[in-house]
């Protein structure tokens, strides 16, 4: 005869004065310190999102810089990639919900402009170019990121 343990909605009772919950002493909100939140949120999801976004921006910038400047080291794009990734992630809620007087449709414009300005500043510093070529390279970076983003969305169906 096989016995199968049935999951219980209630935690297992431990010693009353032990101060431990059913999952052990190192849990925070029912999860261990290295466990991923099954609902998809948390610091782990934020870190992975930031790293993937920075990688995407670095790859598209390197493609745009190679097209615009010529042979350039890929490390310069790797230095720039985290800047627009951080700005777009930190300001991302402006495009989703209304914040103060900023509606979601206006919030998308705010996020896009702030990301482009941060990208242009980082490109100018990293590639050691003046503002005019940095603006052109930023526009090319936006174009390459849009085309590659649409293509990846059509292939994998992220959105």
C-alpha cells in the first residue's frame, strides 16, 4: 500500500516556544534567502531583468557603433549598456500607471526621452565623441534596438 503525503495549507506545528516556523529558521515571507518567488517578483527577477536588458542594449549599441564608426571594441558598448537599462527599469512605472500628473501615455514619452538622454551621455563618454556624433549614434542605437526588439518579439512572442 502506497502512502502519498498530501500538502497542507496550514504550517506544521513546532514547539510553541521555539520561534521557528514550519519552513525553518532562515525564511523570509515563507521563502528561503536563495529561493525564487514563484509569483515572479522579487530581487532575483529584477537582477535578471536588468542583466538581460543591459545585454540587449550593449549588443544593439555595438551593432549601431560598428555601422556608424567602423571597427570598435565591444567593451565600450558593454560599458554603456547598463546605463539605459537602469534608467528604463527605474522609470518603467511611468509608462504603466499614472504617477501624479503624468498619465501612462505621457509616461512612455518621459521614459523614452530620459533613456535616450542617458544613453547619449554614456555614449559620448564611453566612445569619447562630441555631442553631434553621439546624438546620431544614439538615434541609430534606438533604431537598431527597435528593429531587433520587434524581431525578437515576433520570434519568441514576449509581449
